[in-house]
C-alpha cells in the first residue's frame, strides 16, 4: 500500500531531471529562446485544452494556438497591449464558433483562449524586464516547484481531511499547508541568496501566491472532472500533460505580473515584483 502511494515518484524525478535544466537554460538565455519555449508550451496547452473541451476541433485548435503564439511573440515585439488585442479578437472568434456549434455544457468552452494566451504573454513580459527578468522568472519557478513538491510529499505522508474532494480527491489540507510552507521557505532562501532585501516581504509574497498556485491546480482538476479525463495529456512521464505540469505556474505568473505591472508598469514588471 505504501509502495503504491509513491509509485509515480521515480518517473516524476526523472522527468524533472530532464526538464528543469532545459527550462532554466531557456530562462538564462532569454530572447528568442525563452519566447520559443513559452510559445511551445502554450501551443501544447492549446492542443490539450481543445482535445478535452472541443473534441479536437481543428478551427478551435487553430484559434487557441494562434492566441498562444500571439501572447508569446507579440509581447516582445509589438508590446503587451497588441498581444492583449490579438488574444481578445481570437477569443471572440472562438466564442462565435462555440455559439455556432450549439448549446454547450458549462463555461469551459469559453475559457480556453485566454487560458493559453494570457500566461504566455505575462511570462514573456516578466522575462523582458531588462534588470530583473531572469531573477523574477527563476523566483517564480522556485516557489512554484517548492509548493508542488511539499504539497506532494506532505499530502501523501500526512493525509487527513480533503481540500476539495469534489474536484480533486487526492488533495488534502495537509498538502495545502505544505505548499504554503514550502513556497515561503524557498522564497526566503532564494531572496537571501539573490540579495533581494527584506526577506520577510518575500516570505509573505510566497505565502500569498502559494494558494493561487493551488487554485491553478484545482482549476485544472475541475476541468478534468467535468470532462471525465484522468490527465490533460501523456507528454510528461509521471505528470501527465503540459497543463497538468504547469497549471500552478501559469496562475502564479499571471498574479505576479499583475502585481508587477501595477507597481512599476508594463516594461518593469520584474522590478515591481521584486523591489520593495
């Protein structure tokens, strides 16, 4: 029984050992390399979303993939407002197709375009900060990975009351506490190592973002529960699909970008997140 509880751990570790260096390398290189990585992940999200929600409908996939690429490529060239406009137009076209296809169950058919397009935009926007781009992306990755890891280990080790049994029967309040604690600790260590200043601020930021990371996971779980699928895909051994792997990351990235833009504007979102 205990062995079954950890049956997927080896695959998870192996996948992480392959993927983490690739992701960090793209973050470090920035420019077209980071943009290409974001675009690829967003298009793969578009493919998984349309396969689940739209039955693999080709026009819907084309619109979702176009939104993914608009978010990734337009942000760094024409600017975030142009990317927002393009995503909005593609969202409207997708909505027209949904209406033409007749009555739909739930809100899911209406959500895919912004779900794949906006995170692509904000990731490129954050990395585009000339001074803090690398640091803010790595900080986000660190706190999300820490939240995921501690939620996994604490949740499976401690068990206890379920967090949202109707959406995700495996999630527990213990795992949620592990996510918050792990994110806060990782943020404190990273802030100290990077010389970011007031460590207490970064503990608080991570503790506030960890629940958003968990909500991103629950959003994905609600999607899968509605459509009766186990995983969003099968691309990443031990994790499922791309949406399964980065559901929390996209939620945290959007929240962080909103904070950064409100504090320092669209061209210095990283500064807005990290300089207090």
